[in-house]
């Protein structure tokens, strides 16, 4: 496991973009797993800048996002589909048919989840999975007490996640309480993991993930068993490691 500590959010984002772009340079038709939330915003901005400077080419890349809120239409400004379009896909040369985000509105959720897993498998699995981490140690929306062998599935969000996410909604009451998430199994089956965290609020989750025992109460702790993990932190998120 490599742990890289950047001075600040900007440097963390620049390095994250460089790692993702290296993957794309090495394998232009690679499969990327992508995260949403505030953490990767700077990385997406930097990848767009690289594309605009002709230093990145996403024309053959396939993407699978980690999660989506249950019950939100992709036109809804709080949906992760909307986030990915506005913060990344609209600004680069990716083929839309190569981008995948769990469908939060499907009439048959179980079938939609099964198809999502199947599409990942058909594409040969994920080469590089970009992960954020929740203050409670979740990855994707795999909340504490997660089933480590779960595949893509519907999850009930924990109180602290709803609270954390409510900053994007008018109130905690409007914040979705369920989501569709890629399971831990697909995450750890990815060939390389890149976990990003910035800010002091993540320091405790990062410490438990890296130094604690591997346990379902801290879903991210499972990455300790992965042979190819890069953890990229800013100084504040790394505070308890130093
Ligand atoms: P954040 O969310 O990037 O908005 O902090 C991370 C997560 O919940 O996985």
C-alpha cells in the first residue's frame, strides 16, 4: 500500500489526475471506476484541464460510477448522473455510451444491479477504481456493517451519511435515505485502487482504514487486503498517521 501525503487539496487533486491520466496513457481503452462527492471535484477539474491541453484522451475509456441515489432522476441536480455530466463528462471527449452509472429509478432494482455487475464483467473488470471515503468509513455507499462479499445492491444510508449529504439538499428531510451502490466485491476486484481524502473530518476514518483491523464496521478497511492500493491524502486527512 502506498500512502502519499500532499500539502493541500490542490496538490492532492493534481496528483490524483496524474495517476488517472497515467492509467489512460498506459491503456487507452481502460475501465475506470469513478466516485462523486466533494473530494474528487478538483481531480475532475484537473483532468479536464489536461484534456483541454491535449494531454489526455478519453475517447476509448469506459467508466463505471460507484453509486447513485435511489429514486432520483438523472436530470435531478442532486443526482450523481447530473454531477458526472456537469463536472466531468460534458467537458471531455468520452463516448457517452461508455459511461455507466447505477440507475436509481429502475422498476426492477435487483435486475438493474445484476446487469450493472454483468457490464463490468463484460468490459473485463475495472482497471483503476477511484474512491472517496465517508466520515464513517464507507466506500461507495457501502455503509458500516457492510457485507464484504456484496455485489451491486440497494443500501439504506446511515444517519451520519444522510447528515453529511444533507449539505447538498435543502434539508436533511429531503436527502435521499437509500442508494444503489457497487458492492465491496467489485471494488476489491479492481486491479488498482486510488483512495482520496482531504480535510480533518476524514482523519479518523483514514486512521481506522489504514491502521485498524479489517472489519465490516469500517468498510474501507477491506482495502488493506488489496495488492495495489494508493492512498492520496492532504495533510489534514493524514493528521493521525503522522
Ligand atoms: P465527500 O464524500 O467527497 O463529499 O466527502 C465522500 C464519500 O462519502 O464517499
